[in-house]
C-alpha cells in the first residue's frame, strides 16, 4: 500500500518541527530585520491579531534552513553575531550568518533556485544582507568588509549573488519601514505601510498561502 500526505508524519516528528520553529516574542517598538524586509502588512497583523498558523511544508522548510545554519555557520571563525540598532524609540535587531573571504555571507535554503538563476537573490534577500553589514559597521565591526554574498542552496542547484554594502541608504530604508509599522500600530489602522510596495516575495502572498490573506489589502486569490 502506498500512501501520501503530510498527515502520515509521526506525531513526535511533527511536534519536534513545531517546537523548533517557535514564534518570536512580540516586543513593542522592536523589530527583526527579517520581518521588516518582508511583508509589512503581515508584521502588522502578527502584532495585532496574532494566531498565525504555519503550514507543515513551510515549517519543514524553515527547519531545514535552521539545521543548515547550525551545521555550516560554526565552520567559520566569525559567525552568528547579533546586533541591535536604535533610532528614537525604534530598535531593529539582526544576525548575520558568517564572514569569510573578505565578505559577509547570508545563507539561504529555498526549496528551489530555478528562477533565482536568472533573477538573482531579489530585493528581500539582498536588503537583509545589506542591513546586517550596516549594523556591523554601525557597531565598529567588520570595517574592512564591504561585500555581501547571498548564497542560495537548493535541491536543484546553487546560486550566489554578490552586492556592495550601502549602509546609509539601507539603514534609512529599514527604519522607515519599521516606523511605518509602529505608527500604524499606534493608530490601530493600516495606512503608512501602504506606501511601500507589495512584498517582493509575491509567492508568499495570497489567501491559500498567507494566514492573513483573506483580510489583507493586497489580497490575492
């Protein structure tokens, strides 16, 4: 007999996967870079409505990325360093993966790199890497490093994109995005975050994928 479906996974394995992908605590005025480079509407709903349920396929993919990080990043002398940067009442926090060969590396484990082979890493991944390097420079670290390498490893190939750091612009952009979320949370209404475009990672969008898809102003069927 051949069976298919995620419901065939034994419960202890599912519980382990869920526990390894615990939700981040919500701290007022403090935002993770990985959330701010992505969909701001999702971050708004996560902080107001909560209750996000992540599908098993997504949880498994997230765990795969976590395990790759745990195995590979300790191979490098400089790895997994977290920085907080504060402007006014807003604090952003982020952690780079590792430094090697004169560059800051950000490791990504997508399900596929089929489209990345032509389009590259995309603004989401690139801005995340640029922000980590800007944070390091802000704290006086890695001052001899000015390149970011986004390394994407998947079952169908490996893609690497190299970009230059852009500290001032990326810091201004990230704090503007976080401030827009913070202001909308204070007024309890989505307004300022609508000035920013639909998330570049559009595959994450839609009522069939995003937990908040039905209520989102960017709603896709």
